[in-house]
C-alpha cells in the first residue's frame, strides 16, 4: 500500500494538487507516518477556480500552505465516520474548522462534494472532492 502522496500521484487526476504540495514543501509531511485524512481536490476542482488563481497561489506560499492544510484532518477518518459527523465540524491541520453535512451526499462547507471515499493509504485515507476548500 502506498502513502497519500504516491497514491494521489498514481491516480493521475491530482497533478495540480501535487504541484501545489511541492511548492508549499508539504510532500514530506504527507509522506510521513500520519495518519492523515486528506480531502483531495482533483485537477477539475482546481480548474473551477477563477483564472489565474492557482498561479497566484503558487507565488504566495503562506496562503497556499493555509489552503492546502485546510484540506487535511489529523487521524484516519473513514466515510462512515464522516457520515456520523453530520452537522458538526472537523478541525483541520491549519487550525480552522470545516463544516460537514450529509444531506444530498457528503458536503464540506456546503459547497464541496465528496465524490470518492475511503481511498486507503499506508498513512491515512483520501476522500476526493469536487472543489477546492477555501478557509474563511
């Protein structure tokens, strides 16, 4: 079983996420022991951002790091655990809370839908989301 980074890279649909994690020097962290739960936006999710946003973020490493760590929760949280958290919030690695709703599928902050769950990794789990989460 691969770690979170190797699993995401092998999937082929997280090139933008991998580039952002590299720019923010977070690769080694997410290759570490964990466990981590990563809500991973696909390349299509990053493409939904306004034109120039990704390029701008790649030049603003503190802001990029805050956004990327907002997609990570400490511990291994499987889909069944997320469903049980309906109406609650989870603390992300950047310290901010992400709201969880299970009406009409699992949604984070009411805007991002979890489209694939429970991709097991040696150091945690990946849940694929359809839009980038932006901390308040």
